[in-house]
């Protein structure tokens, strides 16, 4: 499975998690391509609205380019959505972080498993 197909599968998995937990969600068309889609999912309920960047990794860390994060944050501000970075580490599950939780590493932002466990929330904590 290619990266794009894998990314779509992960987005669909998270989309279903939202809809099963009394939220509405939409996958953003063109996310994961070089288009103007600056987030992967928009989700929310009557109280909260979120812009979600979805990532997954087989390794205990994931890098996100500064450009991508900057565009993601601008997008969330334009639409008045709370930006959330959703990362799924293989066999460890989902962690939900705020952009400022990520670590700056020069030209990228980094999230690792240890930091996700410390600063991230699980689905029920983040969207309960």
C-alpha cells in the first residue's frame, strides 16, 4: 500500500472514531497531495470544532515540515477551528496533541512516542 493509500486508510479510521462518538466529521478532499488542502479532517460537535492533521508512523517518531504545520495553523485560524495533530503509532494507538506540544528540530516539527504519552491525550480525553 502506498503512502497516499495508507494515509487515506488512517484518515478513514479516525473519521469513523469521531462519528461513532457522537461527532460529525468530514475528510478534506485532496489532503495528502500538493493541493491547497491544509488539514485532513474537520470534526466537531455543538460545542467544539477541530481542524485535524492526521499522521501515522511505524517508528516511535514522526516529522512534519514547518511549511505544512504553518499552513495547517493558518487554515485553522481562518476557519476558527482548534488545530489538533492526531498521531497514530503502530500498536500504541492514537495520541492527540496541540501544535505547540511538538518539538522544533530545525526545518521540521517532531512528535515522538515518549512526548505523545506525556503531552498527548487519548480520544476520550481530547474529545470526550
